[in-house]
């Protein structure tokens, strides 16, 4: 039985050895699956940054998107096994191993440590002879980028505390053997991961360009970091759990237009027309600096969406118009 140290203190040599044992597996239909190695479990944890396992249950596991199908083939396991393991890691399955929850809460609370572990496992896989087609770099770190959880600027510590406090008591009844500290750490990490996936989906849907002015900066062929923000239309702190994760409750914006939208200087109506507050329009006429941000151009009269993109949901736009724009 693995210990917490087998995960948190995994060495390069141990990882290579585990990869080689995985490659030697022969699928045996109907036979009991081999226990997950730390390498497999840790990659399932890393995959939670890009894959929401809660969307797939039982008969829908075969529909899971990447990287689950490719990892499942590499592990010689069905998709459902990886999805179940992800449920163990976030405490969603009552019968899951408790040490896995400790591992998940520790690494998700420390992105730098999770990044180092992921890189070690990827490098060990390459040493064992596994190429990118069979073991994809689904976090995009082999090119030299650093792991960053997107969208975290929208979460204040006080908002996180309130959101977690509501769930700690329920978790204590569900998993009485977990300390309150571990429970809080895991719940906070789950919120941050959910926010990361939300921001990633919103930025992708908007083509990594500001929906108000079209700004999109690339460096070395990739979208520049921190030049765009994926912000909730109905703010995170007043949204339900489902609304917080809904990409249709998000809009991609450059920092200037993100703040303007959040504070009610801008609004979007149900026809996706962009509204500018009258006092801002006055400033545009009188001030060249204001005109450079809120004149037309660069500000579009309608929300800019790439072909095939999903538009923000009308119910969120209506909430923002009534509660932020009109009350500002």
C-alpha cells in the first residue's frame, strides 16, 4: 500500500520504474485491475486542471474528452477508472483512499510543487520511451511555460472563506476522519481549480481576444499571460456553484475593459450591444486619453465573438445590467 511520501516525495528513478511497469501491462478483460501507481494517480490529479470529471458518470465515461482517452490507453484502463480516481482525489467518493485526499489538497494548494511533480513524471515517461503522442503534455509545460492557475485575481480570500465555511460542516459529517484543516485546504483548492477551468474555457471561447476591443497579444506564438482576464458577468461571490463554473457567465476582456465592465462603466444587452455610461461618453469627448480606451474605435459597438463562439447567456447579462450598470 503506497504512503503519502510515495506521492509527495516521488523520485525520478521511481517514476521511470513505474512507467516501465505500466508499459508491461497486458489488459485482461474481466480481471481485477491493478492498483494505480503514484505516477498514474498524480497525472489524474494534474488532469483535473483541464478536465471536469463531474460531468461524466457511468455510461457517459466513454465520451470524456482529452486527455482522459489518451491517458486511459496508456494506462491500459477504461476511461471510467481514471474518472473514478479523480473522484477519489477530490473527496467526491466516500470510499476513496483518505491519503489521496491529503495528497490532492497538498499539491493543489501549492501549484509550484504540483508543476515540479508533473514535470518529473513527464520527463520520466520520456526516459522510459513514451513519446508525446502517447503521453501528451496536456498542461503545456514542456515548452518552458510555468503552471499558472487562471482567473485567481477574481477570488478574494474573504469570498473563499465564506464559500468554504458553508461546506466544511457537511464534509465533516461525510468524512469524519479528515481534519478540518485538510478539509478546508481541499475545498479551497477545488474552488481555485474550478475557477481555473472556467477562465480557460472563457478565454478559449473568445479566441483569446478582448470581447470589447479585440485586443489579443501573442508572444512566441502563444497568448501572452495577464493581457486578458476571464471575468464573471454575474460576479462569483453572488453566483451559485453552477453559475460560477458556467462559461456563458463569462466574458474575456483586456484589463481596462474588464475593470470598466465590473464597475458598471460598460454593459452588454441581450442583443450583445455594448453600452457606455453617459458620464464616460462625456469624458471621451473631452479627454483624448479616455477616448483612446472608450472611443469607437477601439471600443466596439457590439460584443466581439469569433465564429462558432457561444454567446454569454442572456440571464447573466440581464443581471449585470440591472444590478451593476444601472446602479453604478
